[in-house]
């Protein structure tokens, strides 16, 4: 049971991160490496605010704003200064390392003695004795579902459709008299806001900020997105159908739902590798190997066989 709870906790935290990576990787087609700096940025801001007495719930919104600001800077470097997308992310990721240390004051900042969204008087009253072991999972599930629903709502707005169009065909956005650069900037802000929010939740769940927590965050996020979109995106759900040419066709799972499930599957694979004897220090190696396997398998499935008559 403890292993399952651990998978759910880690999986739901990184599911929030994966929602942000989904925006940059799948929608914007933007290789945003600043994620490795934005994730610990959310944790640094959270630890500093909680130690100053700011309510834990409020830190969720402030961390999101901090991440959104970092995403705006990445977008500004790319759009206004005309730096390549990959280099823009690298520049911001490097700068955020020093910024995070400035915010936190040191490389490791514990908050064990402070109240968090997972450890407070209100939560103790709400949870029954039987539900207490699942308190962290329930809180994470609520936060993750809220993030998913808000993202789904946004993607169905005019701004959300423009965001999708930029990744698929930016000429179309220009023909609509819209600034594609500003649309990209908005998308990067929202994506990095989600990533920083994940860092905020991670910090409160673990009870500390550590400068190296963001190392490999982009790899984990990409693995979650690819697993989810490859395994679940085209899965036909009962009760969901769309009409096309007078015929009802089963509709696949929403991408945001698939990404969340992909995160849980990924954490399950990591937990399995650790349970088979891999040391905890080998976690980054396990992450890299899993990601490589996922990429190879997805590339093979994506190949089309052409038959010449």
C-alpha cells in the first residue's frame, strides 16, 4: 500500500509539471529547457514565503505567477531578441539557477516545522481517521484536477485556439491579424506557471527546497507526455462519440487526461525499477533509460509502411 501511495503522490505532482510541458512540447512545438530552472523556482518561492508566514494555499498562486514571469522572459528572449527557441530556454535555465539561490538564500532550505497544504489544522478536521493515510493523495488529486480543468477550459477559448494554431500553422495566426510572438509568449507563461506550481507542491510535500530538484525535470515531463499521448490519447472511451458525415464515431481521451495517466504510468515504471534492486542514486539513470526506450518505441510506431505496386 505504501508503494502505491508513493506512486500516486509522485505521479500527481509530476502530472502538473507534465501539463506545462505538454503546452510547450505538443502545442507550441517549443523545446523549452527553462523547465529545469522553473521547477525549483516554484519550490524556492514557496519555501521562502512559508518561512515568512504566508498562508500555504496562497503560495500556490504566487509560485504560479513566478513561473509565468520566468516563461515571459523566455518568450521575450525568443520573440523580441530573436534568439533561437532552444538557446532561449538554456539561457533562462542557467539564469534561474542563480536566481533560485538568491530567493532561497542557500542551496537547501527546510520547512519541516511549518504548516503546509498537506499538514494543517483544517485538513486534520476535514479528513476522517480512515482517510488520513490518503490525505496527501487526495489534496494532490484535487489540485491536479483543478489544473486539468482550467487548462481544458482555456484551450477551448479563442486564445487557446490561437495557441494551438501557432504550433500547427503560425501563418494562419498572422493571417488573422494576430501577433504570433505574443501568442507564444502567453503559452510559455502558462506552461512555466504550471511547472512552477508543480515545484511549489513538491516543496510542500517533501518539506524542503533543494537547488538540484529541477535537474532532469524536462526529461521527466517529456516522458510523461509521450507515454500519455502514445498509450491513452487514441483510446476510445465508451459514452463519448462525435458525429461525422451522419455517423457516430468514438472520441478519444482528452490529451490532458492522457498526460496525467502517463505520469502515473511513468512513476510506476520507476518504482518497479527501484523495487527490482536499483539504488535510489540510480534514479536519474533509470529516468534516462526509460525515456530513451519510450522515444525509440514511439518512433517505430510512427513509421508508416509503404507498399509499392
